[in-house]
């Protein structure tokens, strides 16, 4: 292993507002040897997700912040090179949290073995991984959509929103997606089967929502908060449910944004509930069974946006927060031996 070099992306400085490439630095480090119960693996795919923005900030978050000059956190799919754990052997593929680096040593107890014959390896970072589980449990457990109801999804072409909207369609709902471009609007309607797509950048949102949902909104799957939430609240129905999954509109804010008027929540006796996917791991087996079945039957479609090269992760992450990605954003760090 002495000839291997571990390339790492470190957090150089905490971003103020929108992250800059200069907030990150590419470094090299020697490969560590795995200890007892540990596994050394090579990163194949790295997941980039909006939640990472909070973890590189100064303020308090729901998980530990990344320390300065430390490897940026992130979910990964890796191949085992050397194992001192009885459940893993060289050549195995694993789901891990090795972060923005080419090699990593992790405790075997933190890894999940993957079967590449079930689905492409990268799917474990998206539709069959944390984003998919987020969409599945937040929509079904908090949103509780019923046939014939109207569901609105913000950031609807993203890794979470696209899955949530399609599941709502599978459950018999009328689904409206809010996106940031005409291409994304066409994609969610023509490819994913949403009933209506709204381009928030070119359409007046309040009027567009009234036209798309003349009978009001029963479930709002909220990935963004901010102005979209404020607008949706004015059109919710009695007993509406709002899974609050993301705060994309606030991630780069330098001060606390003004809050929406919450009076409609009172008048409509609506439920808005914060969501963290870590609270729903007990649903993982049911989720994988359902979503894998929907993928196989063609009821659920999935798109990835793949960036090649670890060195391009900072630029891609900045683009993610701007909404520039199209589908689940992953970085291909090294060759995937299972790819055809």
C-alpha cells in the first residue's frame, strides 16, 4: 500500500454566504493501515448533497460540523482493498461515509455491503440511498398523501423531490412540481409524470399555483422553505400536511431570513413537521423493497448528474446550491469495475 497516495479535499475556510472554491483545498496524505475491526477501501462514487452546506458552516447544525483542515464529509460507495473485519473481504463493495477523499479507513461496523447485481452502485447514494429514503418516509409518514389529493413539491427535479413527486403519483395524487428552469419543468412533466411543472424563475408563483391547484394544496413537500413556503401557505387546505425536509433557500444566507406568516397554519389546522432521515432508519428495508420494485416496473424513473474527478467536487457542490445540477449529483472518484 506504500505506493498509494490518498487525495483529499479539505475545508480550508468556513464559507460566508455562497461557498467559493478557495474555501476548499486539495491535499495528499499517506494511506493509513486498517486496525482491528477496520477496513481500507477505495472511493468509487461520492455523493454531493445540500445538507453538507450546514456542516461546513460555523453555526450549530443537527450533526457535527466539519473541522477546518479536515476532510469534507459525504456519503460514498467504495471497494474494499484490505479488511480486518470478518464481514468484509477485499473486492467487496460498501456504502460508507468516507468523505471527499480517494481512500479511507473505517470501522467495519459503520459499513453496509452492497450487491452490484441489484442496481448500479451509485444508486445507493441516491434513489436507493439516503435521498430516496428521505423522499419515501417524509412523504408517506408525514405527508400521508391520499388518492385524489393535491401534492406540491419544491426542488422537484432534485434527488429527493423527483422521487417524492413520483411516489405521490403512484399513490394516486395530483402532483405539482416547482423547479428553476424550463428544461427541468419539461423533465418532471414529460419524463417523470408530474401533472404540472412551474418554473419559479419565469412564472409568478402565486398565480401559477392557483391555476395549477384550483382546489388548494393538501400536502407540500418542502425542500426549500423561504418564499415558496410563504406562497404555498396561502393556498393550503384544511388539515394540510407539510414535511419540512430542506432549507435550500437559506443555506447561503448570511443572516436569518424573515419568516413566512404562519397564520394559515392556525386557521387551516395544518401540520408542518421537521424531518431528519436519521429518525427513519427502521423503514429502510421496506423502502428498498418498494422503491426497487417501482424502479423495476418503470413506475419510478431516476436520473443522475455525474461529475468526474475528486478535484471537481468543490465546483460541483457550489453548482448544486445554485440549482445547476440535473438529477442526483455524484462525483465519480475512480473507476467503477461493475459499470458496463
